[in-house]
C-alpha cells in the first residue's frame, strides 16, 4: 500500500484542481467571440511550437560512429587539378565529417566496396572532402563518369555504411 500524500501537497493539488474547474466553468460561460479568439490563440501556439520543434536540428548524426557524409555534386567547371598527379578530371566530391568526440584512427573510406581511400586520423569536428577520383583500387582510379552509391567509413572506433544520393 502506498502512503497517503502529505497534507500540504494534497491541499495544493485540491487548490490547483479547484482553480482548473473554475477556469473551465468560466470558459463554458464565455460568449462565442471569446471562445473563437481563444481557439485561434491556442492554434497559433500549437503551430508555433510545432514549427520550432521541426526546425531545430537533430542532436547529431544518427549513427554510432558519429559520422556525417555528403555527396557533393561536381563543379560546373569541366575539371580540377589533382595535387601531385598533374591530371585534370571532372568528378563528384565526397565530404566525411567526424561529429563524435573521439579521434578516429586508421580511417578507411570505401566506395561501393571497391575503391579505397586511407587516412591516418580524423579529429573531432574535422572533415575531409575528396574527389571520387582520389579513391583507388590498387593503382587504378574510378572512371571519370563513375557515380558512387555506397560509402563505408571504417576506423578503429567503428564502422558505418552510407547510401550516397
């Protein structure tokens, strides 16, 4: 059996319930114009709260790794110079961001299970933007018109697969 509420809390609950009943009775007796105004204000308040809730960003990435991935469309310029390779290609870009509080170590990015890019570390809140042509399978790069579908992020802290759209 549960203990009865202390007398003070019971009096407070009765006072709140009495006040709510009085407000409900006053509202019931009010004229139609007042009820319409109250309805408009209540609807405005509900829509405002729903809009604010919907506009707020989520708490972060929805994966255990804390990764955020985006496929960036190719620039309108026909091609770009790849540092150290001396060739010009047109290629989409992939952005990978570490949204976790951990330093990722031994980072491996794999496109469609074939093309690979390695990086030693990626610090928290840091990101890397790569041309698709920077990924490799052995010595080979993807074709210039290659459109990746899946990116897998692997590191010492975990792994996650992302559908690229």
